[in-house]
């Protein structure tokens, strides 16, 4: 089975976020990046399928030069090849723009199974997966927490609200978006990292994919007008003072609530 | 000007509260821009519910009543939404950000080549154009999003506005659909397991987040405070994902929805999926080193500081107070 995993590089979970001057995105200089959590689970799911029954895992990412490092990590974990769509023309794409780029890559690769994360930890839009499935005209499901592959069909447990699960079945080719906690993600071993040095990262431009002028900021159907810190609203009363003073006030309050 | 199509959701034999919230948003935008509100109800045996929605703000309600829609399935849902779009000619399509909404809405948007915005908490009308408000970066930043054109497919956050409740004129129009073979097949729903602690019964919950760093820290830092106060331990999702605590401890949209007398959030940022699980607690204390953490918005008392310093001292002080 050939599996394509779409991975996005996002600011590290502990990175400090400052809005950049024009208010449309965060300041990227000086912050650390990592593979989106949800996509790490997607990659692990793909590698487990390959471990069990062979096949090929291709990772694909759209983004600037810094993305190379995440692709190297994915190759170190065991992916076979990488495709990097690296082109300023893709900057500022909305999810549909990203999905169009990934669809063009998928058409050239013809995978049996595609994975995306359920959502990205930065944009949180949770759209690229189902959009990509629509563009490829393949069935999809979202928020997978477990997956089995048996004679050409994929059985997925998808998460609903409150911990309930829905079991669905899809015939390949199909697309699955993964939820966090689906699996425990492996680390790239030293051996894996050495082996990854010989693996190829295929770099492509938007024009290579036949999408010149169809993606990127200009083509985005949704514009981010402004990013800002949420209004504080009523907000909490923030206790000031030394730790001992603060703790004293907390205990006072807990007593007042009749809980001590 | 097109209409607004509200895609309603049936849950446990009723029109979901979130669907009436969509009606509220639709009516607000409809009144400001002269758009007519129409709705879709889909499922099996739903004509009575379509009738109800039509009399409570849904306007003309298209009722897709079909055995193929008995259980949620992406293909059937998509076919019904598509048929309703063909019938209602909307240029704004509203769904709720729920497991069915997030599954189908982006697919509809891509098929229509429409603008898509998700998990929005408000819609503003600005110079005749629609502006959508939503959070980015797991709740850390808000954003104003302006679609460059129509149509727009939007999912709205459940609970973001009051449900529409007034009586109104409407009508029901049956809608027939064809569901193709080969889509995503529904097999079954498995109810959440009822194993482990029942947080919904706890009067005091002390919750820890990803920043605890490991299961041993729950034992060392969170459990002693919970024990001292006679409360239970709660957690954010990453804690459960990593296997530090069982799922029964998870608070939030995919865990437990709790409303104890006291909820203490230690090192939890306050992503919306966590907040929906605990914001109706009677009293909330948040301890976080980031003064801008969204958890402080729902907290009654906040401490900006290192939980590893504050929580053990609090535990000691509670023990002393108990004598
Ligand atoms: C400077 C700047 C300006 C921007 N302006 C806009 C704007 O005007 N409008 C707008 O909508 N967005 C804008 N964005 C954000 C935009 O690029 C989003 O990343 C894009 O819309 C996808 O949304 P998402 O990441 O939330 O996707 P989601 O749908 O949440 O992602 C789900 C999954 O899709 C896959 N995926 C997503 N992105 C990629 C990728 N790049 N490569 C490979 N796989 C991927 C991953 O598997 C991911 O888990 C801007 C970003 C930057 C840096
Ligand atoms: C469909 C779906 C369902 C979900 N369901 C749930 C759910 O049921 N429950 C849930 O919780 N999440 C859920 N999530 C995940 C949610 O979006 C967040 O990712 C999650 O809540 C973040 O957990 P966190 O606050 O522990 O971690 P982070 O967001 O990483 O926050 C860590 C916080 O710790 C603070 N911190 C770090 N070190 C210290 C220190 N020493 N002292 C004090 N503070 C410190 C930081 O400032 C930060 O605010 C769901 C997501 C999706 C997409």
C-alpha cells in the first residue's frame, strides 16, 4: 500500500506568540518549530501500517525552507520519501489553496491512503483533509483514534463528543484525518537519522504542479484581517503579592466557599 | 442576494440546541443584509422535527427524510446538504462545529469552491460584507476573517450565542436525495466507557495540564492537593493522550463536562475544547505562568506563577488550615 502523509510545520507548543506588525500573522523570527501534533500521529499510523504489511510512506509538506528539517525528521522516523512544495507563491494560501497544492501532488503520486491531521495547532481550521478528499473525489473520515486495514478497506474509530466513538469503513483510495492520542509517536532513531540522509526530498514549485496563479495570498478566499489578544472580558481577579500571600488568599477563598 | 441555509442537527431525537444558535446567527445576518433564512433537517423520520424548526425561526425548512440518513455518514450528509443548497440557493451556509459539521462542511466548501471559515464565535456585518470572528493558536489569539466573496460556508462554535426561541412562520418542503455507493460506511456508535472516576459527581476537581510533564508530577503535585481538599483529579487532553491518566479524568468536549463547587486549573491554557467542559463550575481558580492564557477569562481567581511552586505551598496551607 502506498500512503501519503501531509505534514505541516507549526510553531512549537511552548513558543511565545507575538502578532507581527501588519497584524495578519505571528512573528516567526526566533521561534522554534515542530511537526504539528496531529500530523505526528498521522505519520505514526502510516508507519505502523507499513511495519505490518509493507508499502511506501511519502510525506508531503508545503512551506518555506525551514520545513526541510521537519521532513528530515519524518524520514528519520521511517518515511521513505518526501515532497517539499517550497515556493513563496504558496505563502498566505487559505486551506483550499493548500488542499489544491496537496491534491496536485497526490494526483502524481496516486496513493491508496492519504492522511492529514485533523487540524493544525496554529490555524486550527480543520479543513485541509476533507477539502483534499473532495478535490480527489475519494471518501474521507475525520478525528480517527484507531485504524485497521483489511483487504482493501480501512476501518476507523472516529471520535465523537464526550468520549463516544463511531466506527466507519472506507474503501481505498480514501483519506483519514487523525486525532491526537491515536498512538504513541516513535522517535527518529540514530540509525533512522543516518538512513534518512540517503533519502530524497523532492522540491517542487507551484508552477511545477500546474497551479501558477491559483493558490497563495492572491487566490485566498478568506483574508485574515487582524490577529489580536482576546478581549479580557470579565476575566479573573489576578492575585498579587508573594507566593505565600497569594496562597493565603486562596485558602481564605476556599474557606469562604465552605469547602474547608 | 442569496438566502442563508442553516444545516440543523438531530441529536437524541431532538433538534440540537446548537442548531437554534445557528438560527440566531442566521436571523441576525438576515435582518442586517436582507437575506432570507432557510433550513435543512436531515435524518430518518424527521418530518415532525422539520415542522418544529419551521415554527421556531427556521423559515422554509427542507426535510431530507431518508433511510440512508438514519445514522450520520459523510456521503449521505453531503448529498443532503448539496440538495438543499441546490433548492435554497444560499450564499451563506451555516453548520455547527460538531463531529458531523466538521466532517462535512469543508468538503461542501471545496466542492462549491466557496470561502470556508470554521469554529467561529460571531459574525459581524461590516459595510454590507460579512466578517467572522474565531480563535487561532488554540485560543491564544482572536482573528477577524473577511471572506473575499460569496458563497461562504461557515461552522459556528456551539454555545457561542443564545438559542433562538421565538415563534415564527415557516413551512416544510420535502427534499429527496440520492446517496451514491462507495462512500464512508457507518458501522456503529460505541458509547463512552463508564470506567473509572465519575468526575461529574466530584465537588472539588484539581486539574493538571500538559505542562506537568509526566505522570509522576501528577502524583507529586496534583494528587496531594486533591487529597488535602477531598477532591478528584482532572486533566486536559494531552495528559490523557500521553497516557499519564485514564480517559475518565479528561475534562472537555471529548471528555467529561463538569460543574463542581471548585475547579482548580493548574498549567492548563484554556483551549475552547477544555473550557466547554468546566466553565460552568461554581468557582474557578487558575494557576498559569502566562498572564495572557485564555483560562483566566473563565476563572474567578487567577494566579500568574509557576504551578510547581504555588501548588505544593497551597497544599501545605490547606493542610495547616484543616489543623
Ligand atoms: C504569513 C501568513 C499569512 C496567512 N494568511 C492567511 C490568509 O489570509 N487566509 C487563510 O485562510 N490562512 C492564512 N494563513 C494560514 C494558512 O496558511 C493556513 O496554514 C492554511 O489556511 C491552512 O490552515 P490550517 O493550517 O489551519 O489547516 P488545517 O485544515 O487545520 O490543517 C489540517 C491538516 O492539513 C495538513 N496541512 C495543513 N497545512 C499544510 C501544509 N502547509 N503542508 C502540508 N500539510 C498541511 C496537515 O496534515 C494538517 O494537520 C497565513 C499564514 C501565514 C504564515
Ligand atoms: C476535537 C477536539 C477535541 C478536544 N477535546 C479536548 C478535551 O476534551 N479536553 C481538553 O483539555 N482538550 C481537548 N482538546 C485539545 C485542546 O485543543 C488543547 O490542545 C488542550 O486542551 C491543551 O491542553 P493544555 O492546556 O494542557 O496544554 P497547552 O495548551 O500546551 O497549555 C499548557 C499551559 O501550561 C502553562 N504552563 C507551562 N508551564 C507552567 C508552569 N510551570 N506553571 C504554570 N503554568 C505553566 C502554559 O503557559 C500553557 O498555558 C480537543 C481538541 C480537539 C480538536
